[in-house]
C-alpha cells in the first residue's frame, strides 16, 4: 500500500543520508540491496512476527529490501511518496460476493495482492494448507491453470475384486426337500442405486437410465493426467451429462479425477472444479477421486502429503458452498495411516471396494452383503462392470447408504389349512389367500399354487374337482427382499352323496335294505346349480361354480397345474429395489 513518509528525529545514519545528493542516494540503494543478503532473513522474521502472516520464501529479499529503503527514506526526511509494504494487506477478511455462489471468502494471497501464482507455489505444503484452511488462499483463476486435453486418457481400474463375505444373519442351509427355510427378522441397509460416469462412457440416454432404476449419478467434470507431466483437463461431456441427468430426475454429484502430489496441485484441481460448476446447484457432494497405480505419478506419495492434498481440495470446495467427499480404495485408505481419523472426521468417504459377485453386471439387491468396516462410508462403489440401459459401455455401480431397516419374515395367510368337497364341486384355491411381505404389507398379487395327488403327481384344478381323492395344494410367494416362501393346505374330494328320493315335501326317504330293514339317509339340500353343496370346512372358504372359478383362475380349465392371483392393487414400492 502507499504511505507518505513523515519527518522523524534524525539518527546519525539518517543525517549521513540527508547530506547526500541524488547520486549518493542511488549508491545507498545499491548498497542496501547487497546488505539484504545478510539481514533479509532477520527482517522477514520481524515482519512475520508483526503480522503473523506467511511470507513466500522466494520473495523474502524483495520485501526486506523495500522496507529497508522505505525506512531509510523516512529517516532521511525525504517527503516523496514511497512504497511501504504493510504485511497486514496480505490478509483480506472482506467477503467477496459472487452472484452465482453467494458469499465466498476470497483469499489475500490471490487477486490484487499477488502478481502471479508463483507466490502460492513457493509455499510449503504445510504453509499452503494453513492458508487454505484459514480462507487466505482463495481459488486459482482458470486462465492460470494449464489445460491439456491430451492428458484425458481413460484410467483403468486396477486391483482384484473382493469376494463378498457370508452374511452372519443368513439362515443356515436346509435340506432341499424342505420347502421353506426357517427365517428370522434381519436388519438391512436402506439405499439408493447409482452410477459414476465420464466422457469415456459415451453418449448417455439419461431417461433410460432413470427408468432402469438408477437414482443418482456422480459425473466427472475433469481430471489430471497420471503421467509425469500431470496437466489438468476438462471432461468435454460434463455439461451435457449433468444437464440431461438433472432433466431426467436423477440426483447429481460431481467428481474430479485427482493425481495431485502437492497441496498446490490439489488447490488447482479444486479451482478447476469450481470453474466447471460455475455456481450450479448439486444434490450430492463434490468428490476428490484420488487414485494411483504402480506407474502413476502419485504412486509413491506419502501419508502426510496425501492428507495435505485431500485437505487442500476439500477445504476449498467447502469454503465455496459445496459438500466435499473423498473417493479412495482400501490400499489408499491404508496409505493415510494415522491421518485417517483427521481426514474422515471432516469429510465423507466414498469407498471403492468392488465385489466379484457383481462382475457380470448385476446390481446390488436388498439383503446382499456390504463391506463390514469399523469406519463408516457414505457411498460404496461395488462394481466396475455395470450394465445399465441407456449407457453403451460398462459403467461403475454405486450404492448410497441411507440408513438401516428391519425386514420381517414373509408368510402366506390361508383362510383354512383343510378343505373338503364332493366330486363335482368347484373351489377357488386363492379365495381369501393373502401374503404378508417382509415389510409387513398385505398383498394378494404374486401368490401361486400347485396341486398334487396322493402319488405326488401334479394335477389340474379341474381334474381334482372331478376325481375323489386326497390332494395337497402348495402355495408360493416370492418376496422382493427375502425370497420365496411356501405353505400347504390339504384338500379332500369325496364321492358325491346320492340325491334323496322325495316321498313328501322336505322329508327324507327310507330305502329298504336287502334284508327288508330300513336305513335312515340324511337329506341334502340341492344347490342352485343342481349340485349338492356341503358346508365349507374353513371359516372363510366358499364354494363357487365352475364358471366363477374359471373367471378367477385363467388357467384352471386348461389342465394347468398352477394358478396365480392377478390382483395387482397392492404392489410393493421401495426406493432401493431394483426394477
């Protein structure tokens, strides 16, 4: 800043300076520059103590020389205006309002206070991280970031896919002839299914993606090359993908493929991310996707350096109004070592740990195992080989952890476990039958049955109704989350009772036996259709005509041994269910 020198009491050195003409003053300036080499560090230390502000090391001589000359001018009584650096100017606590993102704190080490970004580069990682965390580093202008699109080569996932552990709450194996394993209620996670995509996935039909059951997507905005040059690049399909995903009703987040080795590179990556976002609203976090492999530029990065990179990126993102998150696989979580707690006490974790069971492109289903860990993670990347309608190439599959819920034991509810009819009587095996889902909903759809005779041969409903014998009706229902359950009912079909011979109105007749003695036979009231209908044995079981049964069981009169209830009025709906 500019300050006007004022007259001070003259010291001996100042008197000497004041006695000189302009030529002598020039000699003094030259001498001062030489002296700086020995006193510069002391002056810099004094300045730093005064302001408690970090001074870039490569500019120590410049600051010390300017202050030295300014002080000499003051003591000499020179009334000219001179440049005096007040290091308090390096910290600007005034928020700068950005109309696209709201109030954003701009750092004092950028903008009008710094000639170029070399001042930021000159700081140690530790000092730069302190400046970033305190809000004094701001963001780097996009024009000052080297953009090299040739660096956008498709990264390949490395490492073997893990084998999913056996769930501890799964039922024990049972003999195959037992229709339904014994179940107990289980606790499972609530979740949403998602993907992460980049320009390498090709052009995407986001409406088809949404219709297939995908709820969210992380979309790449850019990255850094994994080669030694390590320049940044932009994802050329970012704007298209995020616009169309939002239009399709998919929740969106953003990620940057990071190859940062220093806090400055991480700040660069965060700055480019923010430039690409340009203040747009997001549903999900902004992610630092830090990856490495034996031939990547980041391969040998140590624990503290990685911690500094993560802090620099995530803190910058947070200061600009977004929720930061870090993507790491197991080996790089271990790379953080003792810094793990420091990092993930502040930032969410997206855990990359694919299971081999999903290598065929299949999706996670309720009840599937998730990685058991002592630490929490908000998202889980569970496959690198997903197949999703609307995406022409394989895509990464992800799970968003929403919480936990308890699933009960699904069951089939019968009005009666025993049915008795006479030959020729019609029944509706599904009449009054319901199922209770694992989420405690009552449904009538999706229930099927088969009928077997005493020799365990499958027979049709029509055959059983016309043939005396003992039958088993086996009911089945497949729960969306717990699988198939079954139950059975017994069905006895007896020979029809001969119709009575009328000897008087409403009276039963007595037919003489061969020996001449009479035997009493109870009367049976004929049914409206002319058939004898006994009282039903079940509390809610009712008989119906063949025509009525045909209307309720479309396959009954075609010798089809199974039927299904087609009432779809109570279909289940769960946000995490694959559709």
